[in-house]
């Protein structure tokens, strides 16, 4: 009996070592945000590992990687960047240019320049910080372009058979096209309803569906302070806003406070980070449906 | 093309790519490495030279290895034999009003040292 158990253990050890080696041997794709990782997983198949390296709860835009993180990323077969200024860390490390893909390069001329913030600090005097809106993939037509860039890179790097990638891209493109049509339909009555977002994430979404969304700078998922609630009330009154979009679910008391100001709350996770059980498309569909419902109720 | 030219191009490109407008002056930090030293360069994204600031060099566990001042041309040189660089280095530059960092991995050092 002991002999048999030894055999079983030996076989198990060999199998586990084999699978660990296989995992290490798999090509690796690194994505700078969760949506790009989701797109890559859809397109590349199981033979390649897709890694989103940012820990849960950390803003992927402003993540500061460790040396070990960068070593891992430098050794990846493909590094998927969003472009549009997303992920500040990419300008603070050496990355292999031949394996970098800026997935929004095809539509750089469609980047949205955000309004400038004038302030002063140090001896620099008053100056303006103007930026580029980064959350391009929240416009499904741009998400399609980013998926196409990923597919082309996967094929160019020979990470999967071209015909397989093309078939997966066709299916994914079709789903995103349907998503866009669904959103166009669901939000067709929302153009005249002013909305407020707790963070400036939704510029491309708003532009795609001609929505009016004013942004705050609140911490994701946190309970706003009394001052923030007061400012929200003033802004809601000024804009005649009736919908509040949160990028992460806040405490129930926050939603109640917004409700008291006449604002219906909607959670719309932009999928830059972990934190949802849905796929990008399911999360997007849910958010669009919830916004549509909020708009309908606010009009009653 | 020598290392100085490559460094200048990289720093200029990083400054140009920084997602800020004409009025902004983010601090851009770049570090290059050879077998002897890490050369740190810092400038503002509007092209202005960073004339003073502190350079902090840390290891992978965020232990401070050394601190040195920026020269008036916005550069600093960290001899590799002055720090334990086996696990890579994090170079932070702090001007008092702006700060930024650059990460040097063990692979960067090995690659640029010809091994």
C-alpha cells in the first residue's frame, strides 16, 4: 500500500511540476487596465497568459509598480497600453519598444482634451494643468478599434493562429457593435437630463451618446464628506442634475444622501481595475440599463 | 549614436509625451545605466532645467540606499559600486514642489552592461 501511495505522490508531483513549468512557458500578455486584459483574453485564447498586474483596490491610472513588477512586464511577449495618457508608470521605466502596443494609436486624433485646472505651488507661479481623457474604451466604437489593435499585435507576435484570432475578433466586434446599438437605444431619451459623475471617467461615453455629464473628483467607493455633499447639492441645483454616476459602489449612506438631493444613483464601473464579477460587456450593459432607468424615473 | 544623445532623446520624448498642456510643468525623471553608474536626469515637461533637488536611491524593498543632490544641470550620477543594485533600483527625484521616479530593474543593468 505504501508503494502505491508513493507512486501516486510521485505522479502528482510530476504533474504539478509539469503544469507549473507549462504556466511559466506560456507566452505572456500584460495589459495596463482590466478592460484591455478582458479584450486580450477574448482574442488570444488559452495558450497565452494575460496579466493585469495592478493589485485590487489600486487605481490603475496611478499605480506605482515595484521593481519585480517591471521585471515581469519587461519579459512579457506583448505589453498593451491604452494610450491617451493612461497609466503614468509607463513613462517611468524602460519598456521593450518592439513589444509595446498603443491600442488607441489609430484614433489619437479623437482624444478628448480635458479642461485645464489652474493652480500654483512652489516657485512656479500660477499655471494650468491640461490633460487628455483616458477612458477611451467606454465608447464602444473606440473599444472596437482597440480590440482590433490587440488582435493585430497578437497575430504579428504569433501568439495565436491568425484565423482563430480573426474569428474571435469578428465575434467580439459583433458583441461590441450590439452593445453600442443597445446603448444608443437605451440612452436616446437621456440627452436632456443633466448628470454628475463622482470622477472624470466618462468623457468618451458622454460624447458617444451626446450626454451631459459633469465630473467631481471624489474617491472611488468612499463616503463623501459633508462639504462634498454640500458641493454636490449646489452643483445639482446649478445644473438641474438628476442622475449621479458612481465609479464604485459607495456606502448606502452616500446613496441616501444623494437621493435626498434629488439624485438617482447609478454604479458604472469603468473597468480600469478589478472589482466586478461581470465581463466588460455585461458591466457596461448593466450600467446603461441602470442609467436609462434612472433617467426614466427622474422624468416622472 | 552615443549614450548622451539617446538619453537626451528619451528625456525629450518623455517630456513631449507627458499628458499635460503647454502651461504645465510636471517633473520628468529619466535614468540610464551602464556598467559603472546610473545617470539620473530631471527636467520639467516645459523644457526648463531642474536646477536643484534631491535624488533618493532605494532598493526593491523600499530601503533608502543613498541620497545625493542634483547638479545645476539637472543630473546626478550614482556609481553602481556605491549601492547594492542586485535587486534593481528605484530613483526618486524631489524638487520640493514636484517629484517623480524612475525604476531600474536588474535586467536593465545586465542588458546595458553587455551581459
